[in-house]
């Protein structure tokens, strides 16, 4: 199974940001990337892993059974 390599611009489009954000992730080594000569590419699986790893799940609030007396 081959993994598609995305340009920084394509990764930014998928994240809904400007290209500056994925470039910063690469510079800070917060996302895996591939260097092809002088070009930088991000594997789709690495981008999906980054998204999954930074997804915050909602917190469920407990409901009280009894209302407070006024």
C-alpha cells in the first residue's frame, strides 16, 4: 500500500491553514516529513496521525438528579 506524499501547500489546505503552519510543524519536528532532494513532503498517514493525536474529545458533564432548593 503506497502512502501519498503531500506538498506543504496541500497539507495546509487539508488543515485549513496557511502554508506557514505546516512549515512551522516541520521546523519544530512536531510532524514526520520526507525530504525529496530539497523538497519537503508530508505523508498522508503522518498528517492523519498528527490530526488524530491533537484531537480533543469533549468532556461529558454529570447531571445531578436533584435540583437545588431555592
